């Protein structure tokens, strides 16, 4: 047995670190895009006050929700492990 229960190897710790970084980076990017699409016009153009406020609040709220959903979904997918092989398919070297 290479490692005891509850202890991770260095490669497992590295993989977790990379996956957390990817989850955060992709979540920030997705949230920034949603915020930019919704609140961007309100920040760039002179819109009526109430309409501008609604766009900024909606953009912020949706960006936060999307950030959380993206980060959690990436980390859950990582935790489930690799996909099993597909039965009935031949390998490229066979």
C-alpha cells in the first residue's frame, strides 16, 4: 500500500490544487462575462436611473450565482473521478 488511509500523495495534492485553481479561474471568467453583458451597457451609456440600477443589480446577482454554480460544479465533477472506459470500443492500438 503506497499511502495510509486519509493521507494523500504529492501528485494527488497537486491535482487538487490545480483543479481548485481551474474552478476559481473559470468561475471568475464566466461571472465577469455575465456581469459585462448585463451591467456593461448601464456602465457605458447614460441610461435612465432606475433602468441603470436594475441592470447593475441584476448583473451582480447573476454573476455571483454563476460564480458559485461554476466553481461547485467543477469541483464536484473532479471529486467523482475519471469516466469509466466505454465497453465495446476498441483501443487505438488494438
